[in-house]
């Protein structure tokens, strides 16, 4: 390497500071004639992850003169693209396109690529571009056993997604794709695991699912669902006590609270390294009860508030754009009311190389001196390596004019032909920077780049900047002259900038005039002329003044302005710094502001702002509104109608109208409304013409030709409008050619071969004369030069037939009457009619996203085949059949529409486990084109629908039989059924939930060892490999049935009610009342049977004896018994027989001949009969059939009215119709 002596080096360094690199300007005309080494303008990122479904495009664009050529290396060796038919290079570019859609695998082209752009002046290099294929591997098949956790304990559900490229984004959802709720107690960690600081009963579920979304390919992988059962030990003890003689197997103590313990990270101290500029994420997740709260502090300083944020319920500290100052020790504290735990994280910050001063291009003239500097920082300190034209600089030929000193290259007395591109590579273990900088040795005469004869305008006493941008090599020296080139400008008041700009600090009128700048170097001279105009400043001579105004009065603010005569001023008014209210009371003019009818809300500061294109001035004044002194209340009314209308100064299209106002009636007139009647075209119709302020009584009216005018005037004050004045005399204007053409001219097609031209016709007032016609003109846009025209009248549409399909036309419609044509119309662009598209979308492909969602891809229909304005694409799809052999359902045709710029779309709400067919069409306003080839796809399994039915088919004392049928929508291959059930007590509290799995070929099951007389609630669902579907619910009660037992009897002895004691909780009983006579015990009257079920657990009851409803019910029962006694007494006196007696006589003694089971008659009461109560059979609905006899004592009462005493005894309550009376009631059965 060439190195000069120390003295020479010091001199060169001094020269390097003195000479500024000459930048080549971007003027295209200038660049055409200048040679320039290559410069990389666009390249792919260093780390380039490609989608294996798309072609690989590696960008490399460069500029230079001559235009550079391109070559590539792969993994450090030359990459010959001509030998690989799959690889092409774009014309006039170095961008590579690798075709992998045709079947080539993307991983075959993985590697490190580098592009070289070269011309005869040098070679520029791109970064090392590492190509890697994106990967989204499948989740390994796992089967998880249910996780059982005690309430209050901590729990961690692991996700552990498959490693992908780039890494996946992890989130937790259920099987309905609903995100699981997270809180300070339950949250997802940075590693994707789901952490529970403590679990609750509500955390029990069977669908904790971890999803991994791979962002590059937009695919989502799903982990197998995880089931979590949270156990409440109190409920578990209650359940187990029934089986183990009321013994608690588990401690009955409540879940103990505990001090927080860190789940992540472990221990008390850890370390973490982060690179400068990246994002630092620190995490602390704690176990504890109550749920711990997490806080963060920095032990060695403060956390940067503007770049730091707390996320995930304060469990994650996130610092963006990390710098070296963020290094240090961070402490997280997790605490609850029992205590706290700490963890310290030592953060170290390293840095990949970053620029302090990137090398810049250098343009030198022969024998000039310059320096290229490459300064970078990093941690560890970067190593600087120089190359020239892609080769290490030590391997290039020695150049005595070049010296390399660490991060700089010094050039001295460069020679023509020594142009080159130098590369600086700054690298450490964390990355590298690569920059190109060329040295271009040019010998160019000066050129002034500022536009010639440019005019600069400046306000007096303001600074002026006159540009003189130039280019040349060596760098030209710029001098300035004024008016003539007799003397060069120098000293005050002039300042000369390095880029050639002339500055005048304080511009005066004498500084105006012509200026000449001259650029000169040893190869030539160039000059340019510019002009400076010094303008007078804009000033407000009479500013607005402070005003105090009574309410409802008017106020005027003045704002008189002086400005330069050559500038056009504008004035705006502000109220309290904002815009004026949108109110007609505010009238702003160039030099004043008037506010009429001032109110309290108008008080404030008003500012007048006057501005020109160069400057502005402003002034403000305050308005104060006060109450007016009290005056007698005036009587307000509408103004009287104006009078004495007179027309003067007649013109062809104008006339002067004057009038006399009527009485104002204590309310000032705000304005006058002038109306007119057209006696020629619209006789009897009055239309508004104009309005004038209430202070004027004269109006100059602009009129239209060919109208017979009559005028009238109305006055408006604060109360309302006056009556119209009497009409003026009629004033007729002469006809003339139309002043305007029809509006809303449009051209469109209704058929594929026509053009419909429409317009809005002129009104009679707009016609300006008789004989109104329209000249319709059209020609094909960009094709025909001559117009085709036709004249029509009394229509607003014309149809041009025989046009090509959907081509642009220029269309005009011109009005004309008997006095001539209207003005030249402007042409509008319309299109002839559309036709159906002639081609179908190509390359239709289907990507099935999940069991109910698919994405369709297609290619655009060629523009020529649209034959109209493309409205979009339609995807027509139909469910052909289910993949299950038991279901061959055919779905109806459905369709989804997408915009014209779309090449993909999603089909929602698909049926899982089905075969679908689809095709795609393009459509315009005419309709749809031909369909693409039919594509078929299959949806994967989903969760099944609800079972077809689920019912309880049989019940017994301790068992229930359940039946079901498979779902109509199986959505896959059924793997079985899930049955869950639990008890329901009388207060509707639910017991522990039991679960059992059933085979897919089962259709019934009998549950044994159930509690007698107990209500159960069942939840039944089908399942596939994807999980369980929605459940059907059913409730049923086990019953006590002993068909062979006798009735238990107790005597009533004529009482009106009776208490049954010794009944068992949870059993059902039948109760009936039998009446028999004193002398003839065979004469019986009986009530209907009443079914009573005692609850399994007796809840405390109020004393019903004091309840009003109970007293009333007992009274009704007493009355019914009394009526029965009277009827029995009358029957006995008449000697009549009971129907029971007749049957007994016919069949003999019932004690000798037993009663049949189907016979509804009661057996006779016997003193010795002390058998237990029998429970008769009842329908499953719980109702009891009526006795066949019409002489029943009472009707069956609703079981909901049944009452129980605290000891479990039963008090029957009855209501019903009366039957024949019995003299005495001897027994209750």
C-alpha cells in the first residue's frame, strides 16, 4: 500500500478539508453528456425470506453513464444465469427472476447472492443478500390428558409451536376461534405459554387451543385442544362423603393465600443482551393468591418514558429503539397483600455497525485533491475494510495518488482515467455495513443551471436570495455583477454563499434591477441573468377600533390598507383567532366588517388580516356588548307592502326598479325580495329574482332575452315578510341566440352497439327565443377527426347505432334557436355500450384455510376481453356432497362478488367435510362473462352439529335410559359422543358434573346407581377429530315404583284435613280420600289420586298456618266435605244405592273377590290393614288419570301447591267439584 511521508500526509489532510466533493446534479440534460461510474439505486434486503408459492425476485438496480451491466455471485462464486433456464434477468436491469411456480423447489436456490453493476469507469456492489425459503411446519400430533388443577393453584399451559421461518406469532383461542380472555391473573408469556397465577372454577374448559400464525405464508397451525378441570375441594368432600359415611377425604380448609413466586424468569438474577436500535422485552410472570401485581424499576437509572411501555398487564416491559444508555439492571417486583418477590435482569447493549459518516461520491478535476471518509461505530468496534471495483484494495494495482489511512482514502493530483468505485465494509460479529462511493475524474467547463431571466420579488427591508447554481470540473468560481459588468459586486450589503447564491440582507428599492452571475474555471466561462423587484410592504393605515355597542344595534369595524400597486391584496376577518360565525349578520368587505343586530355572543376580539403573495399585516380590536336602556315595550309587526314600483333605464338585458318601503312596525327592514312573473312562458307563476339590503330602495335587475317581465317586491323584518306589492308594468325583452348550452351532457350505451347521448334541456327562460333546437355532435375519441352531427327538437336523448363495443366518444350538444346558435360547447367523454366479457378468469386455484373457509385465486381477465368497464369478479360455488357416506346433501348455488382489482377472495360459511365445486366469472354492467373451468375442493373435518334427537326413554328408581341419533350435519367422521350430567335440587342448584365418553356406534345407554327421586340434567354432544360440537340438554327424574304393595290407610274421623307423618325425603307418594257410610260400609265415595313428591333436601319453610291462602283453601275443603255429608245423608234417607254398592252386589264380597288392577274402584278399609303405602303407576308426564266414577270426592290438585311441615309431614290440599254426599267419612287411604 502506498503511503507518503508524514509531512505530505498533513498537507493532504488539510487539502481534504478545503476541497468539498462535487456532486453531479440530477439535471437529465446535463447527465446525458457526463460519464459517471455505477451507483446502486435499489436492492433487495440483506435477509430475504421468499414465499415458495411465488417466483423469487432479487432486486438490483443501478445508474451510470454508460448504463451499467450486471453480474451475480452465489455463495461467493460466479452465478451463470445463462445455464439455468429458470433464472432470467430483467432488461436494462440487474434484477433476477427465478421461476419456481413451474415446479422448481425454492430451497434449491437458497444461498448468499451479491450483485455487481459495472461500466468502463468502475464496479459497484450490492449487499450480500441471503435468500431463505419461508417455512411453516405442521404441529406434531400429540394427545393430551386432561389437566386437573386445584382451585387457587397456579398453572402453565405450554404451547411450544413448531420452529418456522420467520418465527410464528402465537395466540390462544377456543375451538370457535374466539380469543381466550386474558387478565392480570391469566396471560400469555413471550414464549407463547399461557400462565395462570391462580386458577378459578370458571377456568374449567376443554378447548384451550394454541394457534401459531406464520406471517410470511399467512398460514395458521393449531395445537390439539387442552382440557383443564379445576377442582373445588369443598364440593369434592360433599360428594365423596355420600360414599364413605360422611368422612372428609380432603381437608375442608379453604384455599390458602400465598406469597408470590416468580414463574418466569426463574431465580433472582438473570441477564439479557439486546442490539442497539432493536426492541428490548423483559418479562416477569408470578404465581400467587391473591393475584400479584407487577411493577418495574431500573436500579442504575431511569426507564426512558418516551420509548418504554408496559404491556401484558404490566408483566412485560418493552423499550423500543434501544440505545447504549438503556444498559443496566432492571428489577421487576411482584406483590400482593402477603408479600412480594423480586428479580433483577442485567441488560447489556451491543451494536451492529452504524454510520457516523458514510462515504460520499467524489467528483475531481485532473490534479485536484480529495478525501473519501468511512466512519462507523458499533460494539464491538467495527473493522473497516476497503475495496476498489469489488476487489480488496490491497489486491489492486498501486496508485501513487491514493493513500489509505484506516477509515479514509486520500487522493492527491488525480489523473484522467483513474475513476473507480470504492467499497467500504464496516463489520463486527453482529452485522456489517457496505457502501459504494465513486471517484469520478472529470474535466468539464462551467454550466449555470439556474433558469435564465428568473424574476425574484421581495418586500422592502426583507432579505433577498438570488441563486446561481452551476456545475463544472474543476468547481467553477462564481462572481456577480449588477446592471452592467463594469464592476464586480463585493462587500456590504452583499453576502456570497459557497453554492453561488447572492444574499442581500436588507433589500431597498435601489437594489432592484438586473443581476448577472458568471461561473468560471480553467476550461471556460458561463453566465446567467436574473432580476430583482423590491415591493412596498403591505400596511394597515386605519386599524379597527375598540367598540361598545348596545344589544340589537349595528357595529362597523374599519380596516384601511396601503399596499404595493403591483400586488393584489386580500382581506379576511377573524373572531377570537378563529373564523367568523356563519351568520348573515356578518358582512365582511375589503376594508370593513359590519355586524347587524349585535347579540351578547358577538362580544370578543376581531382581527383584520390583509395579505398579498409576499407579505401580510394584521390589526385587532375588541367588541363589548351592553344592554340597551329600558324602553316601553314596542308592538312589533310585519312591514307593510312596498308601493310605487317604477321601471327606469331600460336596456336590452337590464332595467332599474325603484319602490317606496311600507311602514316597518317597530322592526327594521332587513332586506327586500324581488320576484318576477314571465307572462310569455309561465303566466301566473312568481319566481324569486334577487334580494337587496333593507337600506336600499333601488335594484339594477339583470334580465334574460325573450321574456315578458312583471315585478313585485316583498319586505322582510324580524317578524316576517310583508304582503307582496302590486305588480309593476310589464317589461318585454327582445329574443336573442341562446347564452348557454344544455347541461349534464352524458354518453353511455344501453346495447353493445349503440351510444345514447342525453342532456338536460334548456328551460323556456334559457331558450332566449323561439325555434329552440339541439345540435348533437359525436366522434370516436382519438380515432376520428370529423364530427358527425344531427339536429333534434323537443327531446333530451339521441341514440347513435352501429358503434363498436365500449369505445370512448367525444360528445357535444349545442343549443340554437331562430336567432342563432349558442356558444361553442365543451366536449365530454362517454363510452358506447358494453357487451358481456368474452373470456373467463384464468389459473383458478383454491386454498382451503380451515373447515369453513377457503380462499380462491385467479388471474385478471385481459383488458380486451372485458368489453366494458370491469365491475368485478364473481365466484359461484356449490356444495356437491358430504364426504360422509350417510349424508349426500346437495347445497344450493351460492356466489361471492369481489372488486375489479382483486385476484383472490374468501368463501365463508362452508360446510366441513364436504366436496365443493366452483367457477369464477368476470362481470361488467352488462352482465357476467363465461365461467372458468370448474374447480373442486374438499373441506377438512370440523366439529359436528347437534345430535338429531336426545331423550330419556325409560326411568326407574336408580337408573335412566337415554336414546339419541347421530347429527344431521356430521361434519366429519364421528369418533364418539360425550355425555355429561349432574343433579339438580329443589332450589335449582347444580351438583358436580360427571362425564363419560360413548362409542360412535352407540344409540342408547342406561345409567345405573343413580339417586332415587332425583332430578338430573344431561348435556349430550357428538364429536369428531376436531372436537365436540354443540350439546343438547335434557332433564329427567328417577322415580320410586313398587307396583305390588298395598295402600297404607289412616282414619280421618270426619276431620277436614289430616297430617301424614313418617314419610321419607326424596320419595313420591299417591294419596286418595275414601268416604263410607256408618251403617253400610260397602257404600264408598272416593277422590281422585294425588301424586306427591317430597324433596330430597328439605328447605326451611314458613308457618303456612298463618298464610291467608292456606286459610282460604282449608275453608274451601271444609265446605266441600260438608256438601258431601249432606248428599250422603239425603241418599241414605231415600234408600238409594251407590254405584259402588250395585257393583259389589253384582260381583260379590270384595274381600273374597280381589279387585283387578285395571279396575278403578277402591278396596275397602280394614282395621287390621297396616301395610305400607303403595305408589301407583303414573305417566311420565307426572299427571294422574281421573277415576272412571263421576262421584269422585275431589279433583286432582297441582303438585306445586303441595306443602310440607318442618318435620317432613304432608298436608294435602284439595279443590274440586262436589259429588253425592256421604253421611260420614271414615277413612283416608
